[in-house]
C-alpha cells in the first residue's frame, strides 16, 4: 500500500463560483479522500479589480499521489472545469486550485499574505 499524503487545497472562483466550487469539491470527493471543507467566503479581486468578487475557501484531502503529481492533477480539474488559461494571472477564472499545505508544511507563500486563505486553511487543519 502506498503512503498517503495529506494536503490542504485553496479553492476559488469568480465565474459561476457556487457551481464551479461545488463541482470541484465533488470531483475531489469522488477521486480522492475528502477530509474537510472550510466555510466559503466572498473576497474582493486582487490585482485586476474590475471583475466580479471571488468565492474562496479550502479543502483538506488525503491522496496517494506525490505533490508534483497532485498539483498537475489539480490543473487537470481546472481544465475539466474549463479554466481559460489565456486570461491574465489575476483575471477571472472558473476555478483556481492550489496546494497550500502538504503534509503539514506550508508550500504556498500566499498563506502568509492573504488573510482569507490563512483563515480557510487554518479552519480545515
């Protein structure tokens, strides 16, 4: 049996956010082991402010994948939910999924600078 890894994934959307976040969580629950889900909160856009507000939160997941493989897997979920990668970095998106904590270690510096992300991650840890 392969070793299981535990991670926290930051999740966000500002294009049909309720629908896309619900679908991303459903996929994670179906394909991995979903351990917990934070409250989802509305946040103002960062960088490009002339766009709809975001809904953000975090989920805790157990997976047999290694970190690099799991990050690629999250990008695949984003693609399945039709994320447009031609948009600017801080532009609108159907879904944004990022590994924030891997096996207890913070691996995304945004955890330290975005209070909404820190709150969501801390809620599921």
